[in-house]
C-alpha cells in the first residue's frame, strides 16, 4: 500500500527548477545484484535541500539480510561480511528509517535502476514508479561527457570532476559523493538551459527497455 511507502514529492514540481525542491541522495549495498533474491545490507541517505547538501541530517544503517548471506563478489566490493552484520537492524526497522529519510523527496542515485529495484523489493510499487522520481547522476555525466564516459564508475566520475572520495562502496560515502557530483552536473546542465527537475530526469541516453544488471565495480 502507498501509505507504507515513502511519500512521493508533488508531481507538478517536475516543471520547476531543480534548486527549488528537496532531494535525497541514496545508495544501497547488498548481498548481490540478483534483484529477485538478494537483499540490502546497508543504506546511506544524504538530504539535499535545494542546492545545499545537509550532511548533518544524513542517515546510515546496517541491515540484517536474513538468510541471504553476502556473496563473495559483493564482499569483495563493499567489505561487509556476515560477522559485520551481526546485531544489524531488521529489514522492517530499516524500512521505517528509510521511509522517513525519503518522504516527499526526489531521489538522486548513481545507476538508478539498481536503487529502484531494491526500493521495489522493500516497498513495492514497481521499479518504474521509483524511477519516475529519480535522477540518475550517471546519465547526467553521459549528457555532458558523451558515450566516452560510459565506463566511468562513481569514483572515476568523482575524480574527473574534482569530488573527493573517502570510502568507496561504503553506502554513506557513496551517497555523499553522488550528492556532490549531482550538484556539479545539475549546475552545468542548468547553464545550458536544462535546469528543471524534468530535464535532469530525462538527461542522458534513452533507457533500455529491460533493466540490465550492471557488473559490480572493482
């Protein structure tokens, strides 16, 4: 039911400037990238109010994945082992905190299909519903840099645009890096006449008709 999901922002705000709305930069780490089986094990959310990052209101949480242990490949990426998740929040408790962090906000992501798929797993609604309120910062980079930037990871894009990276593949740091990169990209696109929420959502190459699962970056 919609009441159990984070409330969407008013639809009409899409026509307005990106600096006039509230955003939430979101990153998940998970047991793997099989969206029908795998579960999240941590999330980071960094609020952006207009064009200002609210670091003091950021949220980070470890999540118990239940009987789905992290795959060896995922552990290589994010470093979270089963022992590190002992005593972590239940999925239900994590959902409540995540709901509060995302309520009424547009989403900022890196590779939005991944976050949308896990949001659907957590809250339902279908991946497309979540994508309709999300800006994919990777696509903003492609809009500005062209297909030559298609191989850039989040850390690679951050390095190219002078955004500091402290702990790659830590959900909170990745959310913060994504938020900072979003401000850089959105500011540059606004200068070229693409300054509305809708323009940022529609930036980049056309979406694939099928959600392709990206390989875990190394």
